[in-house]
C-alpha cells in the first residue's frame, strides 16, 4: 500500500532464528497495517523458480542451510523495494553485520525499528519440522500449534501443503548454527540503539502481534 503524505515513514527489520515467527508476523502486519512484506528468502526462492544458472546456484546454497552471498541478496533487495514510497517489513535481512552496514548506508534516509524475535535454538527444530505451507509460502501451518482443518490441505486455498526442503531436521540444525555464528552478532550491533526491541518469540502468535503493534505505535 502506498504511503499517504501524512503517514509516518518508518520500516521494521525482523531478526530471529529460523522458525521464530518473523514470516508469520510480517504477513499478519502486511494484511492488517500499512506495510509491505519483503522476505529475502522468498525473493531467493523465486530465483530458484526461474530455473536460471543463478537459480541453480542459489538452490544448492539454500539446501545446505548456508547463507547466499551478501552482494546478491542486497542487489535483489534493492531491485524489489522502494522504501521512499512504501513502509516495509524486512524479514530475514540483514543476516550478518556486513549486510547490516550495507543496509544502513543504503537506507540512511529513512528510520527503521529492529525487532529481535528471541527463541531458544532447541525450540526451532521442533517448530520447523512441523511447519507446512502452501507452495508459494503465503499460508503457513504448524502440525502441532496451528494444524490445517483437513490433513495436508490449505484451509484457505485447498491446495496441497508442502514441507520446505530446508526444514528437514539436519538442515535446520545447520541453519541454527549459522544463525549463532553469523546473525547473532547483529544483536549486539543493534542493541545499543533506541530503535532495538526484543520480543519473546515463544508467546502465542496474537500476543507477539500485540507486542509488535505496541512498539510500532510507540515509535510511529
Ligand atoms: P528464510 O526463508 O529467511 O528462512 O531463508 C532461507 C534461506 O535463504 C537461508 O537459509 C539462506 O540460505 C537464504 N537467505 C535468506 N535471506 C538471506 C540473507 N539476508 N542473506 C543470505 N542468505 C539469505
């Protein structure tokens, strides 16, 4: 949704372990508030869908649980967003301090809040191995906490649900390790700033949404 001239211009950056609920919350806020949701993981999966050489390379990296190159991700982000026109929720970006520094430079004309979804690494495997979604990633279920009404089918569209190949247990463990090594330094990088907020990602989905709204209302 385009920003009205009276609306405050501020973006949200979501940081957290895989499965900490960033995507779920970003989708809720994009549906109910004036935010566009941009997920670098989704942008990369779209590249894979194109079946180009770049797509093949990206597929291999994602399947291993490692991070795709900073240059590629930043380029994809720049070509798919226009922060002067929309308010964004950046989901899964930045993922390391190099990306955070490049983002600050690129994004220097607009303020942003950083929300850290705090979740114990042990919870991640449990959550992700039970995660199922529509092939486009739009509707997300959890077989334990939010199962579909009909087994294996999306409640909204009726399509067959899939499990992301990188949600398999051995890849999830690798993704958690990568988070601890590459992404967790971002927490101290941002934590000095007054725009940094930590949320307990173990809370129920609607409680997390309420917490984020409190932060955005406080700062918007
Ligand atoms: P996500 O959908 O955010 O869980 O991302 C899935 C995978 O895409 C990650 O495990 C990485 O391989 C890749 N990816 C997503 N965002 C980034 C990023 N900002 N930097 C590098 N790789 C990324």
